[in-house]
């Protein structure tokens, strides 16, 4: 009787003779491979793979941490891979590497002959584990795999179009309307949305077309495509966005809407001419994930309570400040969503409108035709508003109008570019706002940054030491009494957390959270503004009143294990 993997495992004392007999019997009765019975009895995939290797003479190939390039997947169609339990591993000098789950399967011989003939290379067989086989199958459903299928179709049709079409600039929708390009774009958009990306960058280089996704504020290369597809891809985007297809010399902006699964999503598009062709940036505007609730913003209990109180005021000015990409718009949208009731007439001026909120009258400014923030704000005042949101205060005129609106019985929200909340007051005064107008008008200033959150299910605890210990201890010492006790208790544990890559969290982080400082106006601060409005004096008084600075808020989140210490240093 021919040897089996059961015999090999028995000879290695991994199973007993009696167990071997039972495995053979059970596999015959259930009409399943002996592998499945062995796995159910606790024999590891590696032990079974080693037994198969010893039985067939084929070497083992472990694929943990090995990425299969999307070009490689073309060598074996997904349907064949699933049916014959074979996967392509890559082309090497002189042979095509093939991974097999059942290397002794006679039925796979014809499939292997076909693969070898199509690749014009002999095949070299490797034994693989079921886990590795399933992981590679997933690649067929990944961004690379799905685009590969569409790309194969595109190349066939591209060749059929003729040389004159291929070398001509895309002055019509002929290429773009081909189904493969449509599929390619649909797959890219879907994977970006499902991967929680905020932006898609499609960038031509000297050698290829690079597709990058921005996830949690960081750009990652997700796909490399042949440069030949660039004109078709860009044209397809322009068709969807109603941009000028034949205009490639100047930037263009547009917008389109799409249904991704059960979600209704807006996409904001910007094209930009580069040395190698037009670059396209696509901002994903998903109202389901883009408009955060108050608790999701990341404000600590005291800051959240202060904000809740501020937005109940009948009039006044609330400013959110921070650099570009710090989440200011997210905070403003969360506020508008909270205040969105039938009894209020809420109006906004935005550049651009990122998310549409039902019940809010949103207007897009257009400086090229003279409709800017200051002009729009004048017209809003004639619309009987209760609550006004101005996307950004950029100049003295807009600042003066916002102050005037707040003084005349309106609740006004806007953003400003300063490093922190305290810097709002000197900045407005520098813009020409009189201190005696600012003091009674400004209700609150919120400074913020965004930091990547650690995955709670895969983070790793590390001892607090060296520079981290020194910085954390210093910030705890300077914290307000209310926060210091909680921070000291967390510090006493002796550990903080850092990102840990895992199968459930491939990047070690997932999502972002705000780091805040909240400055509320008081009589003491009003007095300082009127007498000596320096940033130092304002900060000292704010700290005396119990304001948690951005650094302190960041340290708090480090001690709680919400963000890593390295991320804190990078962001704050």
C-alpha cells in the first residue's frame, strides 16, 4: 500500500497507529481529504505540510508576510485557483513557481500543463498551507486583484482600438467609455471607501501610474498601474465630473456622486497638470463617517461640557483653530449637526461644501465671481439667520462682519489659522479687530490637532522611561487639579502603549481622534484683553482657570492608551 501523510505523521510520532487508522476511516466515510480530519484533531498545518513535502519531494513555501504582486495573479485565474487548489507564486529565471495545497492531486496535472504552456515556462511546484492558500485567494478580491482583471480586459480592447487611438490625446470619451476602465475606477473608489480613506491620489510618474490612498492622514501606495492607462483613467474621471476632457493645461475642479454599496457618497475632484500628465486628487466625502458626534470628537469631559454650554448661548462667536488637516471642519459640522433643529435658521458659507446637512442652508463661495466670505456674510444677514457658520476668517473684513453678526444677536461659528486656542485673540487684534469689541463677543476658542488612534485589540504595553517619562511627568505637574489626579493614577501603572501590527490591525492604528485645548471667555480674560492682550498673559490666566493645554490633553490620551507617545510628539 502506498504511503500517505498519515504514515509520515505516524513515523514522526505526531499521531499513534490507532489514530492513523481512525483518520483513514473517517476520511473515507466522509469522502474528504485526510488533511481536514487531521486539522480537526489538532495537527498543525505546518506538520501536515512537512508530511506532504516528505511524501512528494516538493519543497515547502511559507507565505507569511509575503505579498503576491498583482501581476503574478494573472498567471492563474481565480476560478482555476479555487477549483484545483493551486496559486501562482511568481516568475523566476527559468520557471514559474506554483503553490499547491494537494501536490499529489492527479486532476491538477492538466491544469498545470495549461498554465505552463500559457506562461511559456516550466512550472516548479511548492507545498503550501491552507492558511497561506486562503490568504492568496483573498488577494484576488483585493484592490490589486480586482483591478488586474479589469486591466487585462482593458489591454485587449486597447490593442483592438488601433495605434492611432493609442497615441492620440484623449479628445473624446471613446477610450474611457470602455467597460474595463469603468470597472477599474469603480473598484478603486469602492476599496478607498471600504478602507476608510479620506483621499485618493492618481499620479503619473515616468514609469507608471501610481494610486495612493490617504488613511488616517498618511498616504499609502495602494496600486501601480501601467502608464498606458493614464489617459483613459483621467478621461473617465472627467466624464464623471463633467470637466473639460480636452483641457489638460490648467487645473480643474469638480464633484460627482456615487452609490458605494448601500452608502451615498460625494467625491470632490481636483486635476493638476504635472510634467508627466495630469494628477488627480479625489476627496471622499462620506456623511456617515465624516460628520462626527460630540463624544467621537475626542474632547475630555470638562472640554465637552464647556462646548455644550457655549453652543446654547443666544449669540456670540465660537472659533475653531489649527493648521490645515487638523479636523476643524469636522468639529464645525458636529456642532451644526447638534444645533440642527426646525426652530433655527442655520446658514453657512463654505469653500468648498464638504458634507450636505439636511435642514442647513449651505452656500459655496466663488471668489472668481466676487462671491467671497465677506460678500456672502453681508447677504446672509438679510436672510434672518439664527446661527451662522463661516468656513474661514481670512481677512479683516470677514472678521469684522463676523464680530458684528455676533454682537447683533447671532451665534457665529468659524475657523482661524493659529497654533493654539490662546493665539486666536492676538491674531484677531492683529487683523484690526478692536479689543473692546472682541472681549464681549468671543465665547470660546478651540485649538485642535488630529492623532492616529491605537488599535485597542492589538496595542502593546511598554514601560515608561527615558525622555517619555521626563516629558509626561513635567506635563502632569502643570495640569489643573481636576485632571492631575487621574493622570497621576495612570502614570503610576508604569506603562504606556505603542502601535502593534496584527492581522486585525495591519497598520497598528485605526482612525483618528482630536487633541484639544478649550479657552472660554471669563471676566478676568476680558480685562486682560482690554488692558494687555499678550498671548503669554492670556495663557497664564487660562491655565490658572483650569484650561487643559493641547500638550496636556495629548499626554492624557497617551496615558489612557488612546494614542502612542511617538504620535503625540509628531502631532503636538
